[in-house]
């Protein structure tokens, strides 16, 4: 008891700050004004999430009403954040507005540490928010609401290609799906796009597949960008990718 009283007295005399119980709610832009002042602290931020590729996502401060979807590259209102994507976290987060809590790490900002004079260079999957947790989903969005600074890159094939994809899908779908599709009620869309290898930054051939409508009507809500094929909680459709063999036939591989 005496030790506790003495410790409390020392805190009062020295003016030592009490530990934070609830992390402060800040914006990414505010943090980036002086990132090393926030290094190692837990914070809460309201963010909009992008397409979440591989094991990380880009998050940005929620734009104002009427403002375009934020482009994360070189944007002081955006940052990288790690999610356990292959456990389903990306489907919950992708394209939505979230309240998250995380530990901020200034190492990948490219700004010199004022205490050590060191400057770090981060490459792939650089993240500034560690040990993140979603506290609340403030607004859901389907994938087709995602905007990008480039033209749409999905098209609907026709002719022989469309027929080849239709046959490939019919060969693997369940009997009730085949019946519904052949009779018409099962709403589907086939798509094709240039395949892109991000490791070497070149396009190599084509990728194609099928999307199935999960609701009564998907008219006007079909994907028209590669990012729209990614699964999101509110998508009215689900998409599957096919690959083309050397003989020209199309198959649906293990997903």
C-alpha cells in the first residue's frame, strides 16, 4: 500500500501522463504531418479501403461528399495496412468505410527519424498500421463502386469464345445450375480481360471467366474492371476465373 501511495505521489509531482486507455481518433493526414510523433502509438482512424491485393490493403481518409474515390499513390491522406487477407479479412474490409484501431509505424513514410537520423526504404507490402482490428463497418459498398484512374478493362466476349466459356462452365456446374442456365433464369455474364503480371509489369495473353448473379436482378451492377471481380460482402454476384489450355479450350481450375 505504501509503495502504491508513493508511486501516485511521484506521478503527481512529475506531471507524468497517464497511459492512454482509448486510442485517439485521428486522420491519416494529421498523422502524416508529423509521423514520428505518432510512431508506436495505437490510434483509431475512419478509412475507406481499396481492393486489398495479396496480404495488404491501402486505406485513405474518407473523402468529402461529391469528392472522387481517393487514389492512394503519393497521397498524404492514404497509407498501407496489413490484414489477414487469406482468412477472409479482406472480404469484410474491401471497398468499405471502416473504423479501425492499429499501432502506427512511421518507418515506411520515407521521413528521417529525428532521434536517430535514420531513413528507411520499404518495398513490397509496406504498411504503416500494424496489429489492426476492425471496430465497426460504417458503410458497405459493392465492388462496382470502386473507381480507378484508368479506363474499364473488362469486356463481354462473343462468338466462339463466349461459347467455349459457356461449355466450360456447364461442364463443372451443378445439374440444377445447368438447367436454370439453359432455361434462361440463371443470370450470368462472361468476361475477358488482358492478363497482367505485376512482377514484371507486362500483359501476357487473356484471362476470362463467368460471374453469377446472387440476387433477383444484377442489371447495371455487373463488374467492368478487374478489381470488381474480387469478392466483397455486398456484391450481388460472384465470379470465377477460367484459364485457356494450349489446345484453345477453357477450364476452371482450383480457386
